[in-house]
């Protein structure tokens, strides 16, 4: 598969498929938005034999394809399946032809994506062995027990262990799909698509913020959202825990706990993530040099930008710009 190219997308539906999670994949890749300047995708909804499947909500879905489109798809996506939402103690039965098609897709370096409990389907195909992965936090322990060589992280929204991309529950599938678009087609496309879908282009933190009461927060406590918005507007400035805590009239330690409880990330990690995102946008949409971008994004100098950019994205700023913009 050519870097940066997503053309053919195959979504797999089995009996018991979760309608919302399937809908997430269809919304990102199955809607023609070329009239608004978005990339075009060849989207195929597939099932074994092309047979109708009954979704978890009780109605029938009639796919147009069998599993043939998986053979040359750039992305193969597996949504949550109702029969895996509370995995039984015995083996999970997935069709042998599906397991083989998923294995073949991963072997040729196509993206294989799961949403929520769709990770169990990937596990049955042997694609989680030795890999980092995630699923809905309610099922993370079951996933780890069923596939003991999988490296299950229950605290994140999604995990990329190329070519496998697994996401947590429900809405985290949107995060994973937008991450994939961002990786292959750039931050500008992903951000515009998120705006079109009326969702955040990127959420920092992880599932810890959704697990029942990870950190006690008083019911009367105000949200930190106004501060987060202010931070995004002042990325070029020096932002410390002490100065941020002062803005919301809290002690630094109290603020740090509140911040992690609300965002799932430390203030430093959240800031670095936002600064990298902003740097990506500047690399794609401006002709600014790396040193200028580093200052505007709040990294101070090009060396610090390169360090965090490469650590987060696995590529240097100049290589990223060359990939998405064809310039140095």
C-alpha cells in the first residue's frame, strides 16, 4: 500500500453487529464528500457469503459484498459484535474464511481496524498475539485472559501497532478512524472531516476518564474546558502547572489531579499533544521553517520540536511535510 493512500475500505459485519460502531466506520469512510473536497473512498460493506446479518438492535442489514473486497482493501474494519460484547468462556466461532482474509490483509500491511469488542474477532484470527491493543474497558480483562500474549492496554482510546489499530468502546471508534485519516492523509483532512462530523478532531487522554469514578470530583466542580480552550489559544507561551493552577484558583497538586481526572492526561502530556497537532497543521498549511513552527507551537526550538514530533508520530517534521505536501 502506498504511503498516504487510502482508497479501498472494507467493513465486515457478522450477526450481532453493533449498529453504532458499524455506523462510525460508514460515516467516516462510506459517505461521499468529494463535492466538499474530501478524498474519495471505494467503500464495501461485507459479510461472509454476502449474506444478510441481524444487528444487535434487532433489524437486518443486507451487505452488497462477500469477503472478496478484503483481498485488496487498504483498510479492513471490524466493528463491535453483539455476540462478543460479553465474551463466553468457550471459543468464539468466526468463519475460517474471515480469519484467513484478516490474516492476509495484515500480512500485506493493509490496516486492520477494530472498534470496541471487534478486537475479539482480531484475537481469534491471531492478529493480537504479541501486539499492543485495546477494547472497551469493560471487556479488557476478558480480552487479556482470552489472548494471553496480547498486550492489552485498558486505559487508552485507541492503540496503533501497525498494521493493527484497535479502539475502545463506541465513540472511541471515531477517534481511531480520524487517527487513521490523520496518519495517512494529513491533519488538515482529518480536522476538516471532524468538523464536518461535528466531533473533536483529536481527544487526548484515555478510557480512565470514563471508568466509573477513577478520581473523586465534587459535583459542584466546574469543568476545565474553558481553560483547555485558553491553553489551545496560547500554545506559544510558557505554560506551567503553577501558572495554569493560578488561572483556575487551585493549588497546583489539586489542579494536576483535576486535570488528569477530566482529560485522562497530565497537563504536560496534554500540552505536548496539542503542540504537536498544531505543528502538523503549520507544516501542512504554511511555508514556515521548522524553527519558526517550533516557536509558534510552543516548543521553543527545532530540536525540541523534532524530539516530541518524532516520538509521537514516528517521523521527523521535514519528512512529514514532504509526505503530505511534497515540499521540504
